[in-house]
C-alpha cells in the first residue's frame, strides 16, 4: 500500500517553537505500521516537518512554495502525480487557523473519500480496502471498511507518537522540489478580528431535565442539597450513597435512575 | 632440580602471557581510545596502592585477604623465578625466603577459601571462582614444600617432585585462568589502571561528568561490545565479581531487574562466544531473554543479551562506581547503551517520548511554559536578570520550581538570601531545563541543544556565580557544560547558606533537640564530593544529627535520578521506601534533604515516617523560632 | 429584562432589499415578516409563555424569556403552551448528532445557540435523519427530515444536507463540534463553497468567537453561515416548547457510499483509556476491599483508576494509575475513594470538572479538592452505593 502522510509546520502548544504537530507524528506511526510511507510538506521551509524523519520517515518530499502561498494546490498537484492509495493527515493543524478544513479541501480536489478521526488502521479483507477505526466521544469507536483511495484524518486517541530519535532522523532524506504555485492563500473569507485569547469558564453540565426554571431557581438559591462545595461528615453509608448518586446525576455522568431500565 | 621451580614460573608466565594476548585480541575489537601510556604507567603503583586500596579497605577482611594472597603470590613467584640465577638458586637461605613467601601465599589462599567455604556470601560469584582457592592453595603449598625441601638441601627426592607437580597444577591452572577465569582480573586490572578511561579520577579530582558524544559519529552510542573503546572492554575484563556494586545498587535492592555486576559480565560475555557461564546473582525479576551466541551481537533488546528493563532501571547514582575496587565505570557504559537505544532505535522508556519531545520543543520536560517557572514565587517579587543585566548571584531555579511542594523550599531559600542581603537574580523565562534528564535518558542530541542554548543565555549576563538548589543542575552547569564553553563558579545552596552563616550574614536560631538525619543527594555527594556543608548547617542550627547506615559518598539513592521515575521499571519494592526505611531506623524526626528530586521521592513515601525538610527550610524555621 | 433588546443593525439588514447596487431598505414593508408595520407585541401571550408549568403559585421565568414570543406568536389552540412561529423572517438550521436517535447534551446546547441567533424573527429548524422525539421541546420550530441512510455514510448525508441547504437557504447552519458533526460541517463547507467558522467558543446574536493558533488568539466575527459549536459553551434552550412543525424537503439524489461497512463499538468503561474516560472512579490506599471497588466501578459504568500506592502494591494494574506518573484525566467526574490527594496524584485530576471524594480524613487534600466530600469509610460507602444502584435497577 502506498501511503503519503501530509506533514505541516506546527507550533509547539506552549512555546510556539516550530515543531511537527503531534497528530501528524501519530499519523506517521499508523502509516509506518501499514505500508510504504513517504511524507509530503508544502511550505517555505521543510525544517519543522523534517522532524518526521526522526519518527521513522524515510523520505520527505518538500514542495517549496513562497511564504504566504496556499499549500493546498501544491499538495493536490503532487498527490495527483503520486496517486497514493492512502493519504493521512492530522484532524486539525497545530498553531495555525486550526479549522481542520485542509484535509477536506485536498480530498475534494482529489475526488477521494475522506474519513475523519481514525485511531487505528488495518488493511481490509478485500483488496483495495482499508479498515478504519474511528474515535467517537467518550471512548466509543466505529469500525469502517473504506474503499481506497482515501484520505483519512487521525484523531489524538490514536497510539502515541513514537519517540523522535536523532540517529533515525540522520538516516532520512528530504527532497525539495518546487511546488505548484498556488494563488496567495485566500485571505480567510470570514472577516475576523483577533485579540489575545482568554480562557472562558465552561458551562456546568446538568443532567437532562434539570433545566427547568424551577430547578434553576432552586439551584441558584442553594435550595438543592448539593450545590457548591459540600462536605458530609460521618453520614450513614446510605445517606452517603444517596448524596453521591444524586450528585452524579446532577452533573450528568450517571444516567437518571429511570433511564436505567431498558426502554419500555 | 633447583631449576625446576624457576622453570615452572617461566612456563606459568609464558602461559599467562599467551592467554592474555589471546584475550587482548578481543579488546582490540573495541573502538580506538586515546591513552596516555607514559603517565599511566608511572602512576600505576600509586593508583594501585592508594586509590584501589582506598576502596578495597572498606571491606576489612577482603582487604587483608587480598594483601596477603596477592602480595604473597607476586613475591613468591618473582622470587622463585629469580632462582634461575645460579647464585640464588644455589642458596639454601634464599630458598628459605622463597618458602616463607609461599607460606604467606598459602595463608592467603586459606583466607580466600574461608570466605567461600562452607558457604559464600551472596554477592560473590560461584563457578570458576569456587576453584580459585584450591588452585592458589595447590600452587602455594607445592611451592612451599618444594622451596622448603630445597632449603633443607633435599634435591631430587620424590617428595620434591610431588611438591613441584602440585605447584605446577596450581600455578598452570592460575595462568590458564588469565583468559577466562578469575585471574583475568589481575592482568586486565593492572592494564586497566594504566589505561583508565577517566584518569582524572586518580588525581583526587572528581571526574564524574559524562563525556559529550560526537553527534556526527557513524554510530551513536554502543550497540555491541565492539562499540565501546578498547580500554573500556579491558576495564570490564578486570571485574573480579566481588559484588560490591550489586550490594550498593538501589535498583538491585528494590528487586528491579538490574545488577551492575551482572551487567558488566554481560558486556564481557558479549565479546566472545566461549565465556564461561555467569555464576553470580541474577537480574532480580528479570524477563527471559534469549541471548544470541554470536560474539559482538546487539546487546540490548528483548531478544538480546540484556533486556531493556535492565538498562532503564538505573538511576545513574554512581554507587556502583564508588564501590568498585576495579574502578569500573558502570554508569558510562549504561549511558552509552542508552544513547544507542534512544537515538538510533528510538526506544527510550515509553513515557519518555513525550517528555523528550517537550524538551526539544519547549525546553521543559513537562511541556510547561518557561514563564511559569517563577509562579512559585508569586508575591516574592523575584528580580529577573534581564531587567538588570548583572547580579552577584544568579539563582538557577531548576525543574523543582514547577513542583508545588518544592516551591516551599525555594521560597525559603529566596527569603534567606534576602535576609542575608545577597544580590541575586533569576533568569526567569530564559531559563531552560539543563538537559540533564535528556542526557541520562540517552538523548544526547536534545541535551546538547539545551546545553548550547543555556550557555548562550548565561553568556549574555554578568554575574559572580551561580547558586542552585538542584544538584542535577549544579552538576550539569559546573561539570558538564564546560565542554560547551560554560565555565562558572557554581555553588549549591547549602554551601551558600553555610557561607552566609559563617560570614555572620545569617543568624541561625536553635532547633534544640530536633533529631535530623541528612540524606545525601547522589549528584551532590558522590558526583561532586560535597557532603559537609549541609551537615554543618544542621549542626549550626542545633539539630541533633544522626547518620543513616549509608551516608556521605556512600549514601543510597532516593530513586529519582537518571530518569528512573520515568522508566518506572517494576520491582519488588520502591527505592524511596527503602531509603525512608533507613531514615526511620535512625529514629530521626526529620529527614533533611537538599535536592528537589529527593524531596519529591521521599515525600512520596506513605505511612508514618519522618518529615521531609530541605536544609533551607530548616534554617529558616530555626531563624523564625529564634526571632 | 423581559424586553428583548432589538438589534437595529440586524433589523436594517433584514429590511434590505436584495440585488440592488445601492443598498436600499424597505423599512415599512417587511414583507418577510408577514405583516406591515412594526411587529405587534401581545403582552398577555408573552407573559403566559413565561409561566413556569407545574408551579403551585404562578411563577414566571424571565431569564429565559422565550425570545420568539415577541412577534407572530400565536398559541396553538389545542396546545396552549407551545410557541408557534408561522412565517419566520429566516431560518437558523441545526444538525444535531443524535446518536442512536437520542439527543445529547451538546445537541440541546445547539438549539440554545440557534435560538439566540434566530432572535425575534427567525425560526429554528432541525435537520435530522430518522425519527427523533421531543425536538419541539428543546427548541425546534421546524423539523426537516433528511433521507436517512442505512449505515454510516457521511458523504451521502453531506450531499443530502447540501440539497437541504440549497432548498431552505437558512441564514445559519449549526453543527456540534463533535467527531460526526464536525466532519459533516467540513464536508458541507467544501460541497457548498460556504466558509466555515468552526469550534465556536462564545456566541451571541451578533458575534461568535473561537480560539486559534494554539489558543493564543481569539478570533471574533459576525455569525457565519456555517458554524460548529463547541461543547458546553451555550446553555440549552429552556423556554417553552416550540411547534416542531415538519418542513418538507426535496428528495436528494443518493450516490453510492464510499464506506462499505460500518459498525459501532460501544465504549467499554472497563477498557476505555483513562485519559479519555468521562467518568473515573478511583481507589486509593484507603480501599482495602478491591473486589467491592471493582463491582462498584462496573455498577456505575465508570472506568476504574487507582493511586500509585495500589498500583505499586500490585492490587491494581499499572495502567490504571492516575497522576503525574500515571494518566492525566479529562473526565467530567472523578470519584475518589480513600485517596489522600498527594500533589502528584492531583496533577492527574487537575482537568476533571467534578470531584467527589470519600475519605475518613476530613483534612485530606482530596476532600478539599472535591465538590462533594463524604467523610466516611470507603468500605462502608461502596457496598451502600452498589446496593442503591441495584435496588434502583430492580424497581
Ligand atoms: C515522583 C513521584 C511521582 C508520583 N506519581 C504519582 C502518581 O502518578 N499517582 C499517584 O497516585 N501517586 C503518585 N505518587 C505518590 C504520591 O505522592 C502518594 O504517595 C500517593 O498518591 C498516595 O496514594 P494514596 O492517596 O492512595 O495513599 P495514602 O497517602 O496512604 O492515602 C490514603 C488515604 O485514604 C484515607 N483512608 C484510609 N482508610 C480509609 C477508609 N477506610 N476509607 C476511606 N478513606 C480512607 C486516608 O485518610 C488517606 O487520606 C508519586 C510520588 C513521587 C515521588
Ligand atoms: S548507578 Fe546506581 S542504579 Fe545504576 S547500576 Fe550503579 S548502583 Fe545501580
Ligand atoms: S564491577 Fe566492580 S564492584 Fe562490581 S563485581 Fe565487578 S569488580 Fe566488583
């Protein structure tokens, strides 16, 4: 199986230093376990993506483009020429716009199937097919059989990336060629205004059905037993159990008692 | 017949030489090394009599035994050999002297035997070592009888022939053993003392810094025995399997699959195909490996001679090196093997991958913001050197600064320095990790990247000296950055505090009656020889100090060094629990520490136990009490 | 607070006459609003709509003032408390995930967001495949049924959505930023050429914002046509029920799906990695009855974790260790039984939204960290919890 992993120039989440995004290192790990893999990067410099060599990639093709160019046309042109069976990418970029649209744009331009959020890949039983395990919320999975060629994005729940190794990186190679000149990257079609990010508190989740005005009122005035920090000292075990279950339901991690019964 | 004994000696020497040369052919498989032969040879007597003796003497019995048996053996053999000179061989008095020497050897052989029979201590190897006392005794008794007969003038009697035969069996046996048996240590050991890879060790200097690795080398680190330099291979051959390293090793004590003695023997066994089987204590709880029979094969791997668990269990505490009478450098070997695993095979411990990647990408093993390093000092208004350009003291905070518990220690230190009027500043967000962790995990490339960046940063500022509370950082900054152009005076905070007290700039109070035991950090005590300052500070604050069974340069590791907490190799017990047990035995109310790693490891011990307090915290407490 | 704030700019935009080179406004006409002149308010219906059902004394919910109640609201004769929007000025469409036909909390929040965007004049339309009950109750004015696909076929669903998008021409189309919702949104963005504003973190009628560049900047924009909404950033709609009138859609052409087989593998709390588990129940040194602990984890449907002491002792597997040298959790809830809360342990719990602690020591750090703390022996509480869950199940 011929696999190409799309590699980008990411920024470290804390230091902003240019690094290979973790997701792409994970994609690389999945790819290397599956078949013959090369890497593809479009951009002005190969340096951050070349970290992939230290994760075991043998060959990185660097499509040199000018600063500010849209990388998609270069990637698409190279992939059209290469015709890999499988293209892997991270589900989101790291350090840029992080919209997660690039893989969809590439897949659309190539006219291949796209499957999102893979955590595991295996060759399918039928030739030219691939078994993809997708991550769903809270640990659930979905196993798909996909006809190749396809583009698959990788989810953070995939196996952790292998270690970067300096000696391994020395054995890899970067080929730089000129990429198809795209138009200068289309300015974000949505006009945005940027300001420094400030984390905002998330809403407290509440169990379904507790959103009624009466209950919100009770909660706001502390009328309900367990709002805010609450310490029960030496309750009877039954009291303790009731308080815990009630609390778990209130925060929505435990299904309501009635829902435990199979739907009638 | 007066020539029979000298001839036997010459045959023995010839056999021993032939055997040694056969062995030397294997040493030469190793990589080239620069060896200063002249100075080495000149220094040999001193290295043997002073440095080796210093270590051997820690075991009084072994020391006496070795002096008697080795001294007797050498003297008797040389004297017997000299009897080839007619003037000596004809002298009955001379033979009496020879007999005396053989008598001493025989006594020594009995001491050797008494240690191994009826039961040998666990740390000693069996196998061929169990035959050694018999060979020695045969050679010595035969020589004794023969020399006596000659001294009495009874040449060419059947008794003399029998004596010589006995001596011949023992002597030739010993000579034969030079290639693969216990006597190898004598030849290899002497050569090793001449060609030691760290000659600095003998000049009463602490030569503990890891040597930097050439990142352009064809192969990074050691994959097979042939990747070690020849004089390191020689040094492994000098191992006498005394097991002192095994007794000192914290990982071995905790039942982790590491035994430094066995490790050295595995390196030896990896050289040739016909090494006799190892007969000492195994790697505790080791997983099965299937060692390849071929010589010079890959050393590390689930399918190689040494399981990776063994490699990663080491805390790099150097206790083994400290105890080894043959001056073998176990930690260098381990780091060399780790470098190969990590950099050529991308197989650091599982949890290290992310840590190393954060060190590369963010200069910090936890992926935390460098600017958050000073968060512990909220409200203390730490002066940052970039705002001032210079300071008397640059305070290196280290990784402990991110730790909630250790923040208390650093706050105490900052307060003490303020009280004493020390002009200090920190690097703030410009301080990166020293790379110590990356280096000990075998990632020399990341270490060098960090070291260069730190040297560059420090080079931009003017300061009198660097003070740090982290012995790992101290060791890196003081000893290991030198080759990257960083030469500074680096002082541990305990030394600074002592200095401030002695200069009258800090007035310690008295913690009367508080019983304290001090735990020496490996990277301060063993690596840097600093064991006194913290103890003096404790004495000055009136603590009643008790020592643990192991202390000073022979202290036991807390289990936190060398990336061991990251590798987290399973054992029967945890190293900090063992160390805390030793502290509990002293009955002290407080374990005094002087290192963020020791603090974290010892604080992690559960159950009823003494409090863990840094020297700075105790000093501050005494002052607050006195005020 | 009862009055809905009018957004004059939005009003003006609504009144703009399309396809003229100079902007022109029809301030009087408002053909789209269905009636001439300014919208009339009916204070009585409005008030009635705010009445909290079931309360003994009349109580009014002014906080969630049922924005739609301002104009064109006619209470259906048969069901007096249902809000009906007859001729909305525009549609705000949402595509809930509804896995297995059940709405998630995130889906409900989607309706809350849509309601905010719909304001006084718009209607919220749910685009769903298959039967989903109670869409009106959670805020859908319209329900449009997409052709349901037998299997997981996001390409087919996206094509159906594209045709629905063309047919309904909603002002906004909202997806939850979940694996499936996020995937559909991006597919649709490529199919329609419409720009996407993903992972909205903050939303009002006039602006949305999201984090970008590794959470270093916040990008703010006017609400885009295609958006995905992050979890727990907007409260669910909680006003009176809405009509949920079904809206016909033209049938879309169905192409052959590229995915030939799909099977859902439900999460097994026992094997879910700790780092992604939603609910973790953890045992510390204070738990001696490991068997009871295992049964409790199973009964609660929680992923079992442990402090290092138990892992060291071999009572729990190493992989279940929570903390600095174990797993760092992202769970919604962490139930800690007999865990002291050492700093190294708490590092692993820092990301948990809710902590419940059971500990005999009132001064344990874990008690301090907990939202609900029970000072009691874990060995007594565990069987009580198991018994309570079992009796609930039985009844
Ligand atoms: C480098 C390092 C890394 C570490 N990493 C981790 C890590 O990743 N994860 C981790 O967990 N630890 C870690 N530790 C260990 C940590 O410091 C603590 O030792 C450990 O978390 C304590 O576990 P515990 O709370 O279960 O045990 P204890 O400290 O023994 O606490 C038991 C608690 O249970 C309560 N209790 C006792 N009996 C009962 C009862 N019958 N009912 C209810 N409550 C009872 C007690 O009041 C007490 O609070 C690390 C330590 C070090 C040094
Ligand atoms: S350095 Fe310490 S842990 Fe490593 S082998 Fe030597 S004694 Fe054991
Ligand atoms: S390595 Fe040194 S201490 Fe260890 S057994 Fe050999 S000679 Fe003894």
